[in-house]
């Protein structure tokens, strides 16, 4: 099944774990994802903090603040931020305007 076939239907949640920095043209990517989110849908992004002792090379890491700015530009608002992970941030976004 291709990615296009997988996202043929609306989804309640999308989760990106430790791979946000691999996504090219992230604002456009998440703008396109908005059309596939069901009403009330959420996007969760978990990734390594810039100062984490493990994870991808530090020059590829993206700060939580940068993710928040990019997601805002893509039409999302921060809905929740969890702090229980010692080396990663955990951000949850909802559509800024449904």
C-alpha cells in the first residue's frame, strides 16, 4: 500500500517520532496533512532536544521552538506539550482554524 493510499481517508492522529528533521519542506508537508485530518485531529511530534546526549547528529536536530514556529506557519496551534521524556520534546498540535 502506498502512502497516498494510506491517507485516502481522514485520520484522527498523525505521529512523527525522531524523524521530523528528515521531512523536506516541512511547512508545505504539514499544510498538505491538514486536509487529511479528521475534525478534532491532532499531530504529535516527538524528537530529540538539541542538547540530548543521544540521538541524531546535533547539527540535524531541530528545537521545539523551531517546530512550533513551523507548525504555526502550516496552520496549526500547540494543543499540548508533555515534559516527561528526559531527552526529547513531545508536542501535540491541533488545527489553528478548523
